[in-house]
C-alpha cells in the first residue's frame, strides 16, 4: 500500500515532501485538502493530525507531520543510500540545522501570505516589516550557499529540496527583491534541472494565478 499524503499543492513544504518521494522513487497516494474551505480543520482530519497541518503522512497507519520529519523518515525507510540525508553525525547535523533555518524562514513567509490567503488582504497591505524579516533570512541563506554547488556541498539533500520550494515561491511573489540574492538564484537554477522539480512547477503555477488575482 502506497503511503498516503494529505496535501495542498500550493504549500511549499508539501511540494518538498513530494519531490523527496520522487527522488526516492516512491509512489504516494495523494489526498488533497481544500485549505481555502478549511477542510484541514474538520474533525476527521484533526483526529489524524491534532495540529491540523499539511503535509501529513499516513504510512500504513503510522502518522507523521512536519515536512522535515517526513522527508527524513522517507529517506531512512525507502532510500537506497543516505545521499539525501547523510547518516554521518556531523553531516546529518548540518542538514538538520538547515531544515530548522528553512522552517524559520517559511514561518516568516507565512506572516506575509496568511493575511492574504485567509483574511482577504491585498498585496499592498503587507507590512514592510514582515517583508524585511523575510529577506533578512534570505541574506543568511545567501551567505550559507556561498560558492558551494548545493547547501551542504556537492550533493543534493532534503535541505535543498525544502529550500527550493520556498525560494521559488518567494520569487513568484517578489521577483525584484529576489534579484538581491544571485547565489541563491544560481543554486535554484541547478535544482530546476532535476526531474523532481516538475512537481514544484505545478504548485508555482497555482501560486502565480493566485498572486496575480491580488492587488
């Protein structure tokens, strides 16, 4: 039985999990939730995940939420090797550190997007402080990537997949601002060449349409 993923294609963390699954050759059963209709707040889903968040994985009754945990679990269970999430203690610690930083950056993105998605606000209503906080995180990530091919060196890890969905989403919303981060831009171009990136493009197309509908 294929693992079931409760998801919404507009979510960067969801797409990161889906990209990880494709990198590993795992077929997922996708259960898309209507986030605008607040399907994630219905009793049936809260019984599965009390935090009522996506992505949520159901692997033959084993329930897991938070994208970083799901990605690491999938690599550990289904990966033919540990390239995507190294087992070496120090290398693994670096990946986990990056995932925490990416989650923190995503939370800053949510402060920008949530009022628009859930409260009917317009782009013009976004406080400058919220945007500044978001791009301060990107300055840190720009410094981390430096002259490396990928975040941790020469190999793609789940940290790269996670960040790719985030950076590309912000690039849709704030293309001019993202030009301030050329190293992240060059890094993203490499990720765009991977077959798994097609999953991300589907979500970006959704985001483009949604963002264009806002003033």
